[in-house]
C-alpha cells in the first residue's frame, strides 16, 4: 500500500491511446465483446469494450486457465523430462476488472497460495497488474455488498479507474500501480478536484443494491447437513455445471494425461462438483452418489467449508450463477432461507 | 519461486511381487539427484503414483519407514492407472509425488496394545503399521492382527504370515468369506470374527482399513466390545487428483482427506458430516 493514494485523471478520448500503449508494452487483457463479454488478450485498445455491466466470464481464466499444460514428458522413460510449459516473462495488465472479480482473486489466492503453493497460479498473479473499473450500474442479480464489497471502489487491485463526467479518475492503490502511472505520465493530468464529489453522486443510487444478511451464516449451515432442503434443490438441478463454470471462486480441477509412447503432456482443466464422476472411484464407490449430495457439496463448500478453512465465504455476489442457471437455482434465495430458517418449509 | 507441486519425481520399479491374482507389491526406488532411493515418510501416508500418459492415482504406502531404503506399494488392479501399472515390468519408470497426508499416531500409542483389523487390499496401509510396530516391538504391548478376504486366494502378504506369527506377543487371526477344500482357518466376515475373538479394549487402540462396508461393521463391533471412539483409528479413501488440497474433490465435510487425513480417529469422523 502506498501511504498517499496517487491520484490522476485521464480524458475519456485518450483512453484508447493509453490502452494501445499498454498493449504494446504488456500483455494486455481486457473485456472483449465476442459472443459474450469475456476477458481476452488484445493487440489494441479499440478491441476493449467498456460497455458492459459485468463480463459473462470472469478473468479467472487469466490465472487459472480452463485448460493448462502443467508439464510435458518424453516417451522413452529414460529420457523423461517433466518440463513445465515455458511462460513468457512479460508482465501483464488486466484492465477493467470489477470489484467482485477482484475479490474472487483474493479468495483463490488462499487456495493456490499458502504452504503448498501452486506455482502456475502464483506466477501469473505475480506478473499481473490489475486495473479495476468502478461499477455504478449493477445488474438485478448482483449482491456484492453482502460481502462487504463496494462495487464503486474495487479492492485488491493496483489501480482503479472511475468514470466521472468527461474523464476517468485514476487512483493507484499499490506501489506497482503508482509506478505504472509514473511510467505513463504523458496520458494523465492532475485531478480537477471535484472527482470525489462526482463519484459520490453517482454512487448514491446504489444504496438500493441487494445486501443479504450473512451474519453467522457458516454456523447456520451446519445443522442443515443432509437436510431434506437439499433434496428439493437437487431434484431441480440438471447437473449442467454452468454455475461452477461461471463462478469466479470455483477452483476445482482435473489432472489428465494425453499422449504416451510418443511423449505427451499432463494438463489440468476445470472440473465441477456437479458431475457424477467428480468423486467416483475406480472401485465403483461414489461418496456423492446423487445430485442432492452434489448440490449440498456446492453450497456447503461456498458457505461453510471455505469460511471454516480460510475465514471468508467463497462468494462475491457477482450473480452469475443465478443469472445463468437454466432452472433458476438461486444462491441469494438459499442464503435467505438458511438465514431465516425457511429451509424447513421446503 | 517454490518447487512445482504437480511435478512427479521419476522412480524405477525394482521388483514386482504378485500377492494375489489382482494384487502386486511394487518395490520402487527414486532416481534421486542426490542418490536417495526414497523420500522420508510415516506409516499411513500415501503418494500419487503416475504412469505417464495414463494418469496418476493416490496409493497408500505399504512398506514401513523403519528400513532406510524401502518404498513399497501393494496395488490392486481395478482402474485405468492400476491396470497400466500391472502391465509394467521391473526396470520400468514411474512417477511419484509425495508423501502426502497425515499418518497413524504410532508414537502417541506407545505402551498400548494394538489391534489391527484389515479387509482385502485394506491390509496394504496396515502392513506399514504392522512392520513398523515389529521394528519397535518393545514399545508396544500385545499386537493382534485380524485380517479377512473374500477367499483364501485373495489374502495378501501370505508369504509373511509365518514371520508375523513368530513375533513375540503377537496374534494373527485370518478369516475368509468363502473357504475352499484346503482352507483350514475361519470362515466368516471380519466384523463377526472380531466379535468372536473378543479382544479387550483395555489400554488398546484399534486400527482398521478395508472396504467401507467392512469398516462400518467393524466400528460397530468395536463399540460393542467397549472401544471408545478416540481409540478407533481408520484411514479413508477418496478420489483425489492433486493430493495437496487444491483440486477440491476429496473432502468429507470440511476436511480434505489429502491434507487433514487420510488417517482419522472414529471420534473425528463422528464429528464430520457423513458423506
């Protein structure tokens, strides 16, 4: 943390130019409108769109790719070399990350960091500068204030861009962020002084945002283990896995080998607790044999096990899972039911 | 940057000892850069064993850590990876990551009588305990080993029974679900056999591993015999990938079997949700 926040502004009509410069000097990743809005590496600033509420896919993929080669091996046994994929050492900049997704990186850091550190994830984290984008236009499905997140003030990022009037208010929250601003000084001007006021005025409308009561939530989950409540949700669930696919905090993965005699690779890919074979053993035993058990696992993991292990609920209120679930399984309703004891009426 | 937790170390198969028609004991030596042939481990820990190109699976360590060089895995041929392992030959290379997980608290159990109850391939991690106890024989009281399998042909480590029985103050009780013409021993399920043997719970800890259904009834039988849940220890099996608490599938309630287990007391299991 810098003791004094470095604060600048940039005129909106100079943003593309700034992003072009970033794309030249860094691997620049930002929100791109394809079929859906997702974070992708771009070659120029004009590829980036800022016309979005939130991306359909979070930038999780930039740190924990959907598939990632862990190492390659040669086939003759003797000459086995487990060589991790070389990564470019080029620094990366992610532009436009929302407060909810920034929080999810903080949560995933606890999983992939720690004593048994996952070097693939941590290396990508270390070489990435995060530029957050304040959010003033949340979707109906958003409920990030539940977890103490202020969508207009992303935390855990290096720089925050806030859209005020004809300019972006640019604040560096870390040394890394401050030195990037110095490096790009040509694009920035001194603040006019009314930025904080303009921001507050825009943020005033957000007080209506959904904020659930989650006080003591993990403890309230505990007695619901094996409750019939999960049966009714399990009955609805199609097991499609879209919730885990879109969730910015879901981190489960599979390890798979490809190729053998001619050499090959071991890669990892996202996996999902919604799938039957996630826990199916070679013996035929499956400790989570039905969708009830799998749905229960998903919500217990988010709301009970993760907080027990790491001290925080594994949800950021991004709303993706409830927005895209084909059968309207809604984590905000589930949290509400748990908190109010309505699970017994299901 | 720290070492790569997913990168296996290469090891050579030194010997393959058939135990039954579908179980083989593999003796492994690491091709250690400093000349080491194995890593340090404790009884109850497991390792991720790789056949490159096929995959990786968590396998409990069968040997005792007491001899300085030995590293053995007794592996039943049951899935893709174990099938591929059984197709290998002495001298072939495999990958090893580990050791992972916690271990049996053998140090804390010194001075007690030990009751080992195994079923089928569940004797594999128990053998690490048995040989470890034998190598520290003076530190423990009576050692009773109750072991059962489906048929006489399915009993593992048969070549070692005579030696085990000759260790002082040690009892070996064998049973099979179905006998044959040559079988002179007990016929019946392990939990029932356990009740017939009727071991005293006094100053005794029971350690059990076997198929889940056997463990369930062994635990009930031990309770009937007066064993308290602090004095019953088991080791759990779950599907695992990473072995280090990242991949998210081996949890029982909030406990990761790979990190917090695989060894749990019955008391710990009772406090956990039952999935």
